[in-house]
């Protein structure tokens, strides 16, 4: 009897497993139309449409909902639509977005940073805006230029002008004490780093360092300050226009060599540089006045830390590499229209409203962000406003989109850590990264 | 007695026993067995969670065993298990024995709570706090170490020290939970055993070695089994404190590697292959452990 029941249970379980497995494998084909919003609310005839927007939680005081409710109120009234927001932590943003889209429960309008785009473009989940953008739009937005394109096209509109721009911050008081001016070139950086690294109180221990830089971040985030600028200043890049990794170029090796030498040849970094994330290195060494130089994101919060310091400081976005090239990495994250949005016309109107001269400008005013439309008042941070405007066309740029970039960036970061720890030479490190990156499939999928 | 009279009684017993196990059976099937089977199916596909999975045979497994970082992550995981499990078992047992012997007083109460509280907190939070304690120059830990001329902020960046540091922290976090298990078992040992031993003139060590230790053997096997599974699956601490670094694989464990491929690189098929290899390793080790521990005197009732 028990044997018969066991068989029955086994057969039923196997059938369930196979059914669920098939369902899981069936998935959602690329570009298919899941049953996502906009949904209809209210009674028939006087229905209010609903548009769902997913954004990362950005406000430091957690009042994202308050800000956006105020921003979209006129849009909701004008279009008889209810715009609902989900604010997701940065840490979980990509995972949440991915699971939302794959299960057909994603947003109508979303937010993407450069590293996110390729996967969603290849899956047909995000709209190509070529057919939406008009001549008027190109004339309105300052960010609709070539350097903000993804794979040669626009898939979104920047939420604001460049943000968290990576710059070189220097301690003027230390530079004065060693007879140096503000650094303009790599040679200046190398010379200052060596001269500033000193035992200032004569106890036999180094207590002032050339560069406050941290290499202990657990993932690739600190490439923002520790890598992109340097390879651009050397005149190189990580990927070419086809997506092939070209980091092992002469320029890439030169950038790696500079960082390697600063730590291992000139000993200009603090002893615990490999344990600290870059922000910790900045807080522990530059902020107390114990380091001459730091490469950091030049946001308001960065400079607020220096407000109580007993030294003068300056910063630049225009550090030049060996051949005079410049480069300062900026984040230009974008608002996107998802392909699953049923009412794309309305969704597109919302994208334009959230980024344009009305809603977008209001958002930037409330959050103190840089402008991204022509003639808009600049509500950006006072300290960096002028320098940003001056370097916008010469130095500042976002990173280039590339397929499998997240995997490559993580590998690059960890290989740089090994190089900085002295286990591998700069040339070998760059060769290993290029070999790894190019072993991955970086071609666009066949349609 | 005729056969007709005997059968109905047996049938009734069978039905009720199935009903008792039904809730747990449903949970096990839907939340354990089915996901494992789905992961086996997906491990033979190329799948990024956004588009349709494509069958690619054993490519994921082939790539996995050619992957130097994966091999290192398996070695690291085994090192983690064979150091953390004995470490936390011994610490938990010794602490529980000490608390049991000293009885209830402020010192034992403090130690009991100080050791148990970390096991209540989220390991991710503990990891973040430990990172701050190690890296912040004004942290109490930094101040304490500096009295001995040591600099704890060097630990996480050092290829030699990072993994041992994680192991020590994991031992400290985990031992509180197992200490409570041991303490409950120690309190169950009848005092008459100890009194009889004292009357017979046994020393403290003899009492511990001949009475306490043998009676704790079944509990020790349970603690080792639970600790091994937990150490194999350990993720939060490594992920928050080092992310597998410094470098490509210094502290990389199989679970962290699985997470990276599943959630960060969207290579679900490859990640499922990692998961299945890990399940296999844990299953084999569990069977071996149960065989070794399968003696009658070790059975825990």
C-alpha cells in the first residue's frame, strides 16, 4: 500500500517539477510584451491611467518621494495620470530591475546608468529613442550629443548635467610648504607625490603622504576615481567602438605604470592603501591635512568634509597625461522608456517632462543638480559650477557602454589590486585583463 | 483474527501520518527540491534572466572547471569550513562549560550575552561594522591595537592576513549560537553524575573528560553538522568585508562567486552550475560525516 502511494507521490512530484521547469525555461522572449502597467484605475469612462517609475533612492535625507511628488503633480493633472514611484537602494537597484523586467513586473519609465544599458538593449527591453526625438528636443537638451550615446543611439535622456565628476583635489598648504604649484600634468603629480611624502614631526615615521588613494573597495566602484581618468589622460580607453577591449595598449600600460609607481616605486601612498576604499583614504588622510593630493568625486558632500580643515585646497578636472590628453569621468545617468510600457506616447511624454525644462528643471532646482537643457538656470554646487562649465567640452565625459562591461570592470579592479600589491607588472596586468575581456562574447546578439 | 479486521486499522494510521508530514513535505518540495531541479536545468543553458534560455550542453560546467578563480574559491571554501567549524565548536564548548561550571553571576551573564548577540544581528551589518572597526583610525579596536604597536587597518588589504581575519570574525560571530546549544545540553546532565564522581575522588579534569565530554558527543556532532553547512554557505561576511579580494581570489568563496555571476553579471546558467557543484560537494561531505558519526552512541534523541 505504502509502495503504491510512494509511486503516486513521486509521479505527481515529477510532473510538477517538469511543469515548473518548463515554465521557468520558457521565460519571456526578447522584446515580448508582458502584462505590465500602465493599468487603468477608477470607473470605466473616467479612468485615470497609471504610469510606474522606478528610480534609485538618491536623496541623502530620504525625501525622494516628496521631491518627485512635487515635480510630477502638474504632469499628472494635465494628462489625467497617476505617476507612482518606487525608490530602490543603489545596492539592490540592478538586481531588482533585472528581476522586475524578467517577470514582466518592471516599470514603464526607469533609470539606467551606462553599465546597465547593454543587457537591456540586447533584450529589447528599453526603447530606442530615434523615432521619438524631434529637432526641437535636440535643440532643447544639452546632453543629446555624441558622447552621451549608447552604441551610437539615444536610449534615454540624462536626468541632469554631469554629476560626481572625478577630479584631482590638492592641499595648497602642503604644496606651498614644498614649493610647488597646483599640479597640471602627470609629471607634476609624480614630483609632488615624492616631495610631499615626509616624516614631518621627526619621529622616524612617515606621517604625510603624496597621494591619499584607497584600493580596498570590494567591487569595481572605485574605478571611477582610480582608473578611468588616468587611462583617458594617457590617451587610451578600455573598449574601442566595436566593444573590443584595448586596455593593453601603450596608453593603458602607461596609466597602470603611473599608479604602480606612485605606490610601489615612490611609496607615496599610505601604508593601509590596500585596505581602504577611496573615500576612507580621503577621510583618513586628505581631510585631516595629511596628504597632498587625492582623486575623488567632486560632489558637495566631498567639499563639506573640508570646510573645517585648517588648510587651503584647490581642485582641477584638467590634469594632463604625457601627450596633453585630459579626461574626467562623470556620471550621466538617464531616464528611459521601457518597451513594456503599453502607452508609449504617454510614457515618452513623462520621460521628457521628468528631464525637460519643466519637471526636470524643477527636480534639478530642488536637488541642486547641474542643468541639462538650454537656457536653464544652474542650480549646481557653487564651488564646482564654474570649473565644470569650463571643462565640460575638454575633459568631462561619461564612460563608454560595452557588453559584459560589469564582468570586465570587476576583473579589471581585482587585477589592479593584484598589480598594486606588487604581484603582477603593469604590462602583464593589462594583458591579462584584455585577454579575459576579449574571451567573453562582446558582439551584439543576432536579431 | 481475520484479515478483514486487521487491514482497516493499518490504513487509518497511514493516512494520518501523511497528513502530519504534508506541510513540511510541501515546503521542502516547493522551496527546496523544485528550485534545485530548476537550477539543474538552467545550468545547461545560456541564460541572462531577460531573454529566453538557450541550451548549451555542458559548456557551463566545462568553463567552470577551466576557471582558475572558481577552483580557488572551492579551495577557499574548504579552508573556511575546516578552520571555522572546529574554531567555533571548541570556543562554544569551552565557553558553555565555563558558564555551566560558574553558574549564574554577572560575569557569566555578560559573556553569555556578549557572545550571543552577534548571532542575532544580520551578518552583513556585522561585516560592515567590523570593516569600520578595522579601518577607522579612531575606532576602539584601532586604539586598542595601537597600544601594542599594531595597525588593524592593514589586515583587509593584505593577501596573507585578509582570509585569516575573516575566519576569526566568522568564528566569533558563530560561536555564540552554538554556545547556547551546548549550554542547554550541559544543563541537562544530572548533577548526581558529578556528585558520584566527586565522592569517588575524580579530579576536575577527569570529571570533564570522563563525564561531560562523552555526554556532549551527540551534541558536538550536531554542532559540527550545522556549522559545516553554515560555513559552506557563508556569504554575507565575505561579500561585505572583501568581496572576494584583495585581488581576484584571495578570499573568494563559492557562494560569493555564485552571487557575482547570478546577480551582477547576469550569467544565470553559469551561476547555477556553480550552485550545483556546491550542492554536490556539501552532499558528499554530509554523507561522509554521517557515516563517520553513525555509531549508536552518537545518536541524538
